[in-house]
């Protein structure tokens, strides 16, 4: 696998999507700091993440 992007961030919000999945979100001040990365990703309901947890996001080309 070839890692293209990897960064760490804090989960700012967990949104309920439906009975099978939630959405983890981190939307930083990208207007003030154009180098800041953020995420918005759906995950299965049994994820156990909560607001304030730190996560590492890695995107790979397979």
C-alpha cells in the first residue's frame, strides 16, 4: 500500500446518520489556516468514539 496522507486530529462531533452508522467529524478553521486538514467520515455504529478523542486519519492508494 502507498500512504498518500496521514494526520492526527480531534473528533469534534459525532453525528447520528441512521440505525447502522454515525459520522465522525473534525472541521477546523480552514479559512484562517489553509494548511489545516479536517475529516468527515461515516463509521459503523459500534465505533465507541466520542467527542474529544484523538484519531489518526490515513489515506492509502491500494
